[in-house]
C-alpha cells in the first residue's frame, strides 16, 4: 500500500488574498511590538518628516520604528540582516505590511533617529509598570564590559605617541635630504610631471603623524582639565574609536570597549535604568544609576544591591542619607556556607561605615538580599549578549550609549511579551 501525505503543491493558488497577520502565531513577539509601538508617542520622530515638504514620500516612521525595536529585541543590529528578515521572516513582513525597505534606508533611519529611538526606553518602561511587571522592592545594579567597534591594537599610549611622532619626523626629514640628492633621477621618473608631489609612503607618514598629533592634543586637553601638567605615559587613545577605552572584561581579558550599566527590578528582571560610558570603574556609576532609576520611575526602590566593584565610603555615605536600604559587597564574597556568622550584640560606635556594611551582609537578611542580586541582574547581561551582542556596532560614546539602551529596550519588550503576551 502506497504511503499518503498531506497535500503539497507550491503552485496552488489561494482563493482569497491572505492576511499576513494570520501567518504569525498568536502571542508572537511581532504582535506585541506591533501593539506596543501603536501606543508610543513618536511625535519627535514624526516631526522631522512633517517639516520636510519636498521629496518623495518616505516609509512610515511607525513601521520603521517597529522594525528596529523588533530587531533589537531578537538581537539583530545589522541593517543588512534586518533587510533580509523583511523579505523572509513572517513576523517582520507583518510589521512591514508588505514594504521592503533596503538596508541603506533602514540604516539611515536608525542614524537619523538614534537618540529618539533610545528615548523610547522610558515609554516602554512605563508600560511595563502599568502592566504590573515592577515592584521596586529590590533593584540590583551591575555593569558589563562591551566590546567597541574598534581593535585594541589600534590604540596607542601617550608615551608611544611621542616616540612615534619623533620617529616619523626623522623619517620625513631623511626623505627630504635624500630627495635633494636625486633631483635628476626624479626628473627622469616623473617626466613631464612637476615632480613636487609627495610619494605615497611619505603621504601615509604625514597622515599618521597628523592623527598622532590630534590624539596627543586630546590627551593633553584631558590632562589639563584634570589639573595635570601632562598626560600619564600609559594614557591611551584609540584611533578607530577615540572615545572607547581599554578595559578588563568579566572573563579577565583586556578589550577595547565601553562599560554598560543596568539596574534591574527583581520581580520580572525588567531593566529600570540603563547607561553606558567609557569609565572602567563601577564605583563611580552607583549613585548616578540610583539617580537614574528615580528619574525614570519617580521614586526610589526600597532596596538596592551591587557587588564589591561599587563599594566606596563616599557611596555608602550618600546612600545612608537616602530612604534606601543598600546591600553593597565590601569585598570578594565566598559562598554563603563559607561565610562567618554575623557578630552578635550591639554594633560598636567605633566601626567604620564599611565595617557596618560588612556586618549587615552577614545577617540572614543581608545574605538573602545579596543572593537575590546574583539571581536578578547577573543573568540579564548574559541574556542580551546571548542574542548576538558580540560587540557594539556604532562608534562614539553617545552613539554606543543609545545602542546599549536600545538593546535594553529590546530586553524589556521580550520580558513584557513573556509575561503579558
């Protein structure tokens, strides 16, 4: 007996034109983003087009915003990859409503509206709060080092810049001395040409020297702003992305990158504040991140937690003046079962503010709060990176900050879809 199969005919005609929405499974992320963007205020983006009365009609900014928010939610940051999804992915085809913007159009939209797209983070966050995804009982803060779109091998220290500048100067001077000796040979080489143009090797040396001079000037300006006579010999500047810095990543390797910060609410791992800068140290980020949480949501969380990288006496003093219950590690912590018991009795008046925090973290409540930090914020950076954030695509601190916030917005949309969708 011959095996029978379900009908399969690629040339089968449809009686009625189908709706692409019917091809997307209910509860799919594309449906959520479609509904969410319709609720967002995109007036800042739309105003740009309303002011342009001439030219061909552009793609609708609502559609383009949906495409990019969906892209960052699934970890797609390349405009070329997104352009392919518009042609192949049913969910993206639904969001595009049959339109097929090419990668140049997609990239231009992102470049033009990058700041406003990142500004949608707060609107999505407020939507998460209205849907009951936030408690603000416990917020954990952590940082993750993000690779810049630049190689650490294109960075150079101030000391090496000075040596290289002197070497290139000697190279140029030597060439001109040699040129004086070979005028006749140059006449034969250039023929009817003036013979005054610089050779390619000297042009390259001149460009390298100019780039070095500019980098040295920037480092010297930073040193003066810090009240120093001259930059440290080890102070570095990257020629591909001058605003990025060499940092030690979580794996222990040194990378050329930025420091992405996230404050995460414990209830559903919603990111309630996100920022990025080129400072490797986390300790200077703590108070600004706590302030950012308040600005985003209008109030302080009841508790905050952070690892030892955020601990400093100044931070603990500032937090002690606020209606917040902080749990900040004062040093590297062993597993709970290896920690000593909390000291009993009244806390002596002579203990420092750091020692008070150490005692607090040894209590039952302190251990539970710090354990919560590990469960809340540490997985978030991994979740974002596992979607494909190998390195930042854009360059410059401001652009990279917007890119990181877009990734965090995509993370929140996924959490919203998981709970609400």
